């Protein structure tokens, strides 16, 4: 744990984080040029926590929208993960006879 301002400043820590995609994300406007000081370290930690907790919100919303095209969202909670997988992906077994009936094969 860092106890003094000088040690913290030597880290040259800014109000930024590296996102899960590798990009540098500003935690506050102007975060690239704002040093984390002892007085603002709690602000930094709160901003970092908020950013990490919400980093994938957009992605999760897109997944939920896509899943909602297959299963009504108001019904999601009544299914187990295995049941949802079966509904969205279908059975893990492939019916080769059915596949042959519905596929065309040719030279190109």
C-alpha cells in the first residue's frame, strides 16, 4: 500500500485504465493528463471500479437483444442455461439423413 504522495507520484498514475480490448480509456474528462494524488486516490478508485463494472454493458446489451430475437426476454428467467442453449443452438446431435435431404452438393 502506498502511504505517501511522493511514492504515488513516482508511479505517474493517470485517471486512465487499459480496457479489456487493450485501449486506454479516460476515467474522467482529461484523465490522460490528470495525475492520481493522495487527495484524489479515492476518486480514482471509484472511477476505476465504475468503469470496470460497466465496461461490457454495451456488449451484454447486444447479446441480450440477439437472444431476445430467439427467446422472449420476459421468459428468460424460467429457463436453465442448458435449456436456453438448446433453444438457441439446437440439439448437439446432427441428423445426417436430414442434413443430406436439405443440402445440395456440386462441383462449385
